């Protein structure tokens, strides 16, 4: 028996298994789709119309995710709730500031929660994306640290961009800057994931 409750295999393989490629592509489409709608409507009709479209597309994406899988991943759900909340405030008060600071607030929240959990020895990324990977305890600690720092970096980037560039540039950067950056960061974590992936029989004990 290990004295660390988070070590070892904590779920049967039937409960935690990597998502297949089709499911991954669908999740990517559901996350990217609302941003594409936001970008197109902003270019044609302005930020407020784009915001309304982003809210509608986000609600549809969350609904489709629920219908397909009978669950909505926590990170897209929380982000979607903030889109609806901050987007609603932007429309009610006719103030674009609310929608521009939304990524700062959400990414700071994610980063603080993940890094705060690490301070208590709890890799909180595991209950969020544990369906996708089977990692040992050290692996979850490291990948949680990395994503926590990355979320804080995204918050800083958002602040720099919206404060120093035009609204159109900011909207385009969300789609053509932040999403590719996030994808590249995700790919950069693959070696860490491979080093700490659990074998079928138990903890690999890998160290990165």
C-alpha cells in the first residue's frame, strides 16, 4: 500500500481511457467553432454582434457536447459560463471591456487553482482531464504545474494584446494566436506524458 492517496492506479481501465481521435477532433471543433463565429461576426458587424454570436455558439457547443457524451468537460464548461456571463455584461452595458478581460479572468482563475492545489500536494488537473491519460503521481504534479503556469502566461498575453492593439487585432489573435499557441504547448507536453504514463500493471515510477 502506498501512503500517498493519489499515487498508483486510482481508476480501473474501464473508467479512464484515452479519447479516440474522432472524439478529440469533435472536442476541438466544439471549442474552436464559437471563436470562429466570434471572428467572422466581429469582422462583418462589430464586436457586440460578434459577442452575441459567440455566446449563442458557445451555448450550442456545450449542448452538443452534453448530447454526445452526457457530460461536459470542466474546463470548457467553466470557460463557457464566463463567456455567457461576461458577454451578457458587455451587451447589457454596451462596454467591450467585459468581453476583453474575460480571458484574463478565466486563465488567471485556472492558473491560481492549479498552482494552489499543487501547494497542497494535490494535482487538480487529474480530475479535470483524467479521462484522457493514465499518469503516475509525479506525472500529474508536473503537468499540473506546467498548465498552471501556462494559464497565467495566457492571462498576461491577453492583457498585453487588448491594451496595446485594436479590437480587430485582439479578436483575430484569440483565434490565430492563442489557439495555435495552446496547441503547440499541448504538443510540448507529450514527452512528459509518455515518461509518466502508467503501465497496465502499475506505476512506472518515471521521473522527468
